[in-house]
DNA sequence: AACGTTCTTTGCGGAAAACGCAAAACGCGG
DNA sequence: CCGCGTTTTGCGTTTTCCGCAAAGAACGTT
C-alpha cells in the first residue's frame, strides 16, 4: 500500500539524477533553465529534499517529459472504469468517466416514488447536458417547460436553464446523462457552488 | 515561464476538489482510502498546502488517474525529440531518446584523430549495447578482442564486458548506439558510478 | 423554520523541512 | 600533483507542516 508510494518516492531522486546525466546536463546548467538553485537540485537528486510539484513541474518542462515519466510512477491503471456509485438526495449517481477533464458521463437511478409529492427544485449551472432514459419515465422540468421522457427517449439542453429531474410515476427511473464542456465546467450537485466550478 | 508553473500549481487544489465532488466522495472517506488526514486534504484542496508527491501519489491511486491528469499539467510535449548534444572527453554525444525508462538511443561523434595515441580505457557497466557505424571506421576494444567496424557494420554485446571506442584511423567517426534494458540500467559516462545506476 | 447529522474549515503550538549562501569535497583531465 | 568545473554539505533563519479538536457550514429531516 504505502510501501508502493514510498518506493516511488525514494526512487525519484536517483531517477532524476540518472536522467540528467544521460542528457549530459550539469546541475548548474539545469539550475539556470529551471530557476531552481543548485543546492536544491542536488538535495533533490540525492533524496534529501522532497520532490514537490514546484520542483517537478519546471523539471518536467526542462526535460520535455510528463511528470509521470519523471517520477516513474507505475502506470498500472485499470483501463476499465470501476464505478463508485454514490447517493445524492436519494438518487443514486454512478460516475462512468475517470478523467478530470472533458466529458463526464453518469448513470442516474431514481428509486420508485423518490420524488413523490416533492416540489420541483430546478437549479442551473454551467455546461451542456445530454440524457437518455434507460428505464421508467423521467419527469423533466426545464425552464418553463415540464415534460416526461419515456424509455428510449433523449433530450439535450444548455444547463444555464434551471432544470430538475423526477419520477414521472411511481416506478423507478434510470437514465444516462452526459455533461460537457461549456468552458470545461462541471456538473456536481444540485446546488451550484462557485468553487466547484473553478478548474474544470 | 514561471507563471505557467504557478498557474498549474494554483489550479491543483480546486481541480482536486472538483474531481472529488464529481466522484461523490467525502474528505473523510478519501482520508480513509489514502491514509491522508482530513485536515491535510482540506488544506490541499483549498490551496493552503503544497501538493507534494507524498500526497499526489496516493490520490492518483485512489482516483485511478495518472498524476499528470490529476494536476492538469498542459500536455504540450513536442512529439519530436529535440536533441541536445553534449561533449564528453572530446566525443560528441547526441541523446535521441527522451523517456527516462526503456531503451536509450544515441548518436556518437568522434572527431578526426580524437583518440590518436591514447590508451584504450575499457569500462564496464550494466546493460546491453547495440551499435551501427554511420561514418568512418570505429575501433572497438571489447574484453580481450580489439577490432574495427567499417561503415554500415554493426555490433552487439553485453556491457558487462569492459569496452572502449576509438577512431580506427585519422578520420572522424559517427555511430549510433542503442542501450538497453538489462534490469533497466543505464549507460551514462565512461566510468561506472554506483548511483547513476540505481533507478534506471 | 429549527434541528441534528455529516462534512469541512481553521487556530494552535511544537516539530520538521526549506532556504540561500559559501565553504568544503569531489572528479577529472592536464 | 595541480587546477577547474561540478557537486555536496553545514549553518542559522524562515517557512511550512502536523494532528488535534473546536468551530463553522451544508444538507436532509422533522
């Protein structure tokens, strides 16, 4: 577990030194191109200095190598997305995408009768929304409109429009939703929070 | 220059927070799976804590995302390798590979008469060596053997054998050399240094 | 609308790491 | 053996980190 991390951490210094030597660069020269003092570079390569991002980023640029390559982190990423569903207001949300940026795909599950008798509570946020009903009938409140999507039906809209989803009847509803990419903003939860929105 | 780095650095916190929210994970839960205390996570996401590797690595594993993706470092790497030749003992070395790990390719240039009258000084190190003479005639001292490679000729050997290269006559010599990958060790300079060898 | 729960932020003081500088140590070639 | 370029290290000061626990916010419920 943590051994793994420690191993990578301990290997970063030597790895950096090897890379530098291989390129025929001196500490002094590297210090010039990165703006990092020689002493710090020395300590970093010998493991007497923690490899912080403020050091790794300039180095990655100097060496023209991604950070992961720099630190030699094992690229043991499972290509399959392992969904970690969570619940928000009784609605189960299954994130189907992994990467922080770009499109975000979810599957939403509304248990039977979840929104029974509830007041629609439309919210708005940045982005563009596309959705597709897998099961059940989805009530969509969108701006002034209030309509129902049946199984296999789809919809798309700009999420600046206040919107809200609910069960159309007393059966449970499942639907895909794909969020994108209006200035790389993110849909996160019902209420829009300024700082969820900062860096995609 | 440094603005760029600062920008990325400042964006890491918010980016981490956005990612966590998107996954529907609480600080407490994340603290459990990563072993990082809640307070630290909070400070990290709010930018009051430096994003050190000892934090980013567990996070990258928890989120199943490479570190570069985590921090949103611009992937503006030039696919072309931009060689940065350097000189070692009068011999010009042109690194043709960029990645720290795996195979390493070089072009070596020995100016005319560089090794004239010099004593061969064979050294050994870890790895496997393959080479190809582009121009001139290359003298290769390899263990007990001492031979000459002409243009277009190639050789390969285990670098545990002490070896040395020189001009076979008074013309300049150019040759490719590809180093690999015996336990991921690296050819760096004439003399073998223990710590050049640690982490590929 | 007030409540309780859960999640998140923040203040604190001691401990640890970082900082740049300059001197010392090292490596290598002459 | 000397000299130069490179790298390491000692030092005192300054900054950051640390976990804890209390305070504060957000949210769902009564």
